[in-house]
C-alpha cells in the first residue's frame, strides 16, 4: 500500500469507503490515509451486541486491536414501529441465517399484512462508532423516518429498500439513485455526525 494508513473503516465494501471519504473530504480532511478493513487484513467480528451501537463498537475495537490505528465502524438495520423496533439488529437474519433479502421482505410483509397504512411507520437506523488506540470511544446515530409499503417497489438498493419510503419523498429507497439515497441515508447521517471528530483526530 503506497499511502500510510491513518484511519481504518470496518468494511470491505468499497462503496462505504468512498462514501466516508467523500463526507470527510467535505469537512476538509485529507482522506489519503483512510483505508478499509480489507486493506489491513482486518478480522471478521461476530456481531453479538443487542444494539446497533454495541455492534459498531465491537467491530471498531477489533480493528484498533488489530492495527493500532483509529477505527470507524457502523451497524444498521430496519425498525418497524408496531413491531417494537424489530427487525432491528436482526434485520439481515429476520427470515433465517441465510441472509436472504427477498425472504426477509416477504416475512416482514406477512407479519404486517393486516396493519393499515396509518400504523406502518418505520425507520432505518445506523450507529457509527469511532474508537482510538488510547481508548476513546464515540458513537453517533443516524435515523431516517418513513413508512413501510404493502409490497416491494423499485429495483435498486438492497435489504428492505424496496419496502421503505422516507418522509418527504414519494419513492422508495429502491427507486432512488445511489447518489440520492446516500444524500439522505441513515449511514451518511451517522458518518456526518462523526466527521468533525475524525477531522479533529486526523488534523
């Protein structure tokens, strides 16, 4: 790696890395040393927490221990009001351990089949965590409120995107372009909350 790493993001997803870099760049941060877990052969971490914040911290702490560098991690999911915030941290496994988006969506719709539109409030939630080698830990949350549709709409995105229309919009997450979704997403909101702290750290 030609650039010396200064901060590690707990993901192997290049899209997430690009998104974080863009948000930091908007804060005036030099992102040349912001790398992914893949770049440092980061460990696989079991997400055993019962909150998004706990899971984000588990991943960030593991990367700090592995690299000795500051680390950022996020954990996110879908929360439906009438289900008391479920699927929540179990979003990706709602229909079983196979991580099947279509099965998760089908099960959720079946569970809410008799729930009227006035009671289909929902939100995407993301907790972003910053952990440093000296033990500092910061967590910030991003939330996007909206409503759950009665059937999937749109071909884009992933997970529960086809079922969710954010407040102020008339299209589902899955109908938005990647740029439109990123501009309002729960993850981008959490990252923006962390960005000033990261900027201070890397200054």
